[in-house]
C-alpha cells in the first residue's frame, strides 16, 4: 500500500504518526512538504525535522510534476494544509482522499465564515471518495453546515510524543503540592488573563498554591503589571519561553494544567502533553481537543470558555481533594498512553485504509478515540459577530 501525506511542512506533532506508518513493512509511505516552516513557528519551539520519508517540494527533493504524479498514483492520499490545486486531478478520478482538518469557523466574523463555506463546498461537495479526519471536536459540525462529509467524519487530532513512564504513581507523588501550570503564547485568544483572575480568587480564599505561566507574547508586560498590582508575585511566576522538552519537565512537576484558550485553538497539542505528564487538566470547552480527550469529572474538568468563576470553582474543588487529584491524574495519563497516541491512531488508520481499498468504504467499530465516528457537536461561537 502506498500512502502519501501532503501538508504544508513537517513538524513534531505529525512525526510520531508518520514514523509508525513508515515503519509498517506493507506500507510505502511518503510525506510531501509544500512550504518551509515560518520563523514564527520556530520561535514557538517547532523544530525543522528531516526523515527519509519526507520529500520537500520547496527544497527540490521532488519536482512539481513528480509531486502531482505521486498524489494521483498512491492508494490513499492524506491531505493536510496544502494547495488545493495539487489534489484536483486526483479528485476528478474519485480516488480515496482523507482530509485532515481543524474546525473551519474559528473566529466570529460572519463574512469570513461564509467565504470559508463557499470555498469548501466548491472543493469537496458531493465527493463520496473523500473522508474527513477531524482534528477538532467541532470540525464535523462546521463542515456539516457546509453540507460536506456527512456520514464520513472520524475523530483524529495531533499526536505528539507519548512517554511511557515506568512508575506513574511515583511520578505523581513527586509533583509539587498545589502546583498549577499554564503553557502557551501570551496573546488574546489564549486568555492568560483568566489564570490571573483564578489566582486572585484562590489567594483571596486563603489557598496556598503556585502558578507557572510558560510562554511569551504581546500581553506579557500587561500581565506582569497586573500580577504586581494584585500582589500575586508569591503565587504567580512567568518563566518565559522554553524548548518543548523543558516544558514537559515543568508539566511533570505540576499537579494541575489549566488551558484557557477560546475557539481559535484548533486542537491544542499541549493538552496531550500535559495529560501524558499526569497533570489533571482543567480546560475550556471551546478548545478542539477537549471534548475528544476529556471526560468531564473523570480524567479532567471542563469549564465554560471565558467563565473565570467556573474555572476557579473547578480548580478549587481539585485543591480541596488530594485523593481526587491523584485519581484523576492517573486517568489523565492513561487516556494518552492507552488511547490518544500515535501508535493507536496509526494502527486504526491503517485498518480503515485496508477496508477502504478492499470494500470501497470504511467500516468503523471503535466506540471512542482516534478513528471512531465524529459526532456533530455544535457550539454558539459561529454566531458571534
């Protein structure tokens, strides 16, 4: 089976799944990168990676004509962020294509959402050989509004490195008591100000705790000033940006991971990493990965996006119950090591591809996790103007 995965550039969130696919003896796997990684992504810790199976169109590893030939001739095409013109000839032949996509409607500008709907209707309407791998719990609903991929949507995501710790209980026991970590760019739609609001409420209620905000961005000076004004310097620390491996070390020491982004957070691979580090996640409902990965109250908590009172209440409840923190931390860890990881995702994907080639359709019987049916999950974000 020849599988071609075409996307904009190759990065650490795609590598684990690609490594599994390329290692399969029965699979001839090729990743085609169509653009160079921007400096913006590099500053966020993304690394320029090169594997034998990666062919770069911009670096001259293959020509444009060779790229189009690979796309047409492969058994299954996986398509991420790439120029739609590259796959048009394959579409005309009605050959299998798996579209990997986050949600369409990330912001509240109605005109932009309408333009996106028109664009995607034009590209994919009535193409029964195309399937949607949803890298957001809201992707199926957004495409459904466009009349696309109905009955052909499956859960997917991003799958960063999954670490199997020898002793999970020991990892959890060495975490700093009442420690909270937040990771991301200090920008508007990631809402780091929510962490400051939560911290003030906890301090005013008499809790002894610590919060680390890892990252940098345009709001950094403003947030530092706010922390000083509220006299939260003993509780809240800004660490600045750091490499991904250092971020994981901080997660391994933290009990609670707070994730405050709104619907602009397409997936949020930092959730995978935090849960893999046995943090208890408390995350906004609007983040693409959250409805897929968190079972509210069992392996983490979900709060209403931008409702800082709700965030505070969920974190407070965890700080009040050490036993619950430990129990949920173990479940959080197992969610990634047992289900939401590259090995499980790639294995299920290969099974689906075999069925697609042999039977002409994907027969899926997974109840949850990667490659299970993606339900239509609506929210009201698209109504905002």
